[in-house]
C-alpha cells in the first residue's frame, strides 16, 4: 500500500504549491514513489483523529502501514533515506545535503513565515510598514548569504538533493515579491528546480485539488 | 580525532546554555562522545574562513576529519544516527523521534525566536506591547498543543530521544517568562531533561566558557 499524505481540502494558497504537502509530493515524484492523498478540512485538522497524527493540527501527515509521522522535514528526509535520488551515496556529501534541509527550515523559513504572518495580520496597523521593512531586512541578509554560497553553481552542493528541494520550497513562498529577484542566481535556481519534471507533476497534482475545490 | 564544534567566545546569553552549541554538546554527552570546541568572535564568524564552514555566519559548526556540516539539527541527527542512546532502534519509533527534532526546530522555535527578536529590537516602539502579546498568543497555542500531547508521560514518545533533547533546548529559550510554567507538565518535562547528567555536563562546559570570558 503506498504512503498516504494529508493535504488541505481548500488550500489557503489557492493552488500556488506553497502548502507543505507540496514538498513531500515533490520528493515522492523525484524518487518515483506512488502516494495517496487524503484531503482534510480546517475543522478536521483540529479534531482528535487528526491530532493523533499531528500534535499541532497541521498538514501534511504521513502514514505508511504502522508508521505515522508529521513535519514535512521529517517526511522528506524519510523518503530521501529510503529511495535513491534525493541524497548522495557518499556519507559526507549526504550529511551536507541534510544540513541544507535543516538550513531551509530553521534559517531561511522562519523570517519568511514571519513576513507572511505580518502581511496577513498586521496590514491594518499604523506600524505595518516599519515592521515589514525590518522583517525584509532579515530575509535580505539570509538571501544575500545564500546567493554568495550558491555562486554560479546549479545546486547548493553537487547534484540536486533533498536540500535543494526544501530550499526552493521555502524560497518560493516569497512569491511575487522582488526579494528573490534581487539575486539573479537565486531566481535562476528557483526556476531551474521548478522546471524539473518531478516538480511539475507534484505541482499539477496539488493544483488539481484546488481546481476541484473551486468548482465545488 | 574527536569532532570539533565552534561556539561563541562571548555568548550573548551570558552562559545560560541557550546558544545552539549547547544542543550538540548535550548530544555528545548523552552518547559519550568526546569533542573539542573552538571559540570564535563575532568578527571571526563573518570572515571567509568561518563562512566556508557556515554559509550564514553562525555557530555552531561541526568538523570531523573531512566532514564539515552546519545547522544544529543536522548535527544532533548526525550524532544520534552514529551512536546509541538518542534514537530508538525500531525503525518506526526512530522516524517518530526524528519528527520531534523537526517539530522543535520548525514548529516551536520560530515563534520563540520571534519573541526574542521582538524583546530585543522592538522594546522602545509604541506598539511593542501589542505585538509581543500577539507573538505570545502564537507561542501559547503551540505550548498548549505540546502539553496535551505530552500528558503525564516523561518524554514525548517512549524513552528520552534526540527529539526531547531538541524540544527542551527550544523551550528553555523562554527562560524566565511564565509561558512554560502555565503548563506544569511542560515545566516538569524541561526540569526532568535539565536534571540529566549529560545535560549538566554540557551546561557546565559552556558555562566555563562564559566564566573565562567574563574574567578576561
């Protein structure tokens, strides 16, 4: 039986591929692992059955036989460790690729999430502009450092890895802003990842959920 | 040759064990792995030699022979995978413990870091109180969910694991605030972890650095 993910029945990102199930769908597609998806409403996410799978009431969750895990980082690592294609074979290169998974989630994503929360919850405050500028400064510092490290390489460390998958998944949350575009090498890096057939398949699969929900 | 960490020569937390090298020191102590520490100044952290080890100019870094990695999550996982004592042997339990490492870093730590940044950079703003309350609400939601999941268990999932190590490391950043104390089971969980001999040894080692720096 293939693994089952949960995903939003009605994703707040309107099918832009920003919800965290997209990261795991993409990992499955990169390694050629079929998977199933169970859609959940916001009410279902807060109900005991879902909280048993995910203590923080979020998506995605991952179920496979007797195994149930949460956190997209843990899922991508789990998939990458069990299938060829997302981590190098050589032990040191593998450890470095795993560093990049953590860097995406622990160093890049937190200020980007803060930027999203500020734009969503603080827009009507008199101090919104001042605060957003401060958050954008923090993001710019990280993007500048990432751009310096990437240089003119295609990927962060050798071949495409789960570290790149997670980093691009995080960067694309900056969406229509110009923050990524300020670094042409980062913009090209994101575009290069998004052009991968596995990314396209995962994107289309989550977009189909949005289309079905909006017809509903 | 034992692995070498970098740590702050003069930690901004004044020896309270909140800097991220503490998490890796603790992991080393739990598994009985000797390690060395190289202290770095803030200027050294921004210089090319350190940026080659850590693209974002932070501590800790981890060097062992030809291997160099960054991100404390990657380091704790690396140590836990190579030594007994921090991850269960059974595959499913192991994957769940790894979920908790990611939960600590991706779900709990971001709003806690935001709380620290707000208290450090926004204290003189007219809107500080309003904003801090909003961040504390986000933290309270997560702590409530964590408290519900922990219940009256000693640890998050079976025996003490790298997931508990990381979760407690994150929770203790809330320090003197009452946020953790609002949940007696979480306060007891943090105290239980901090009473472990391995925690004490790691704490004393980083505190000795602070004492030496403050005498300098």
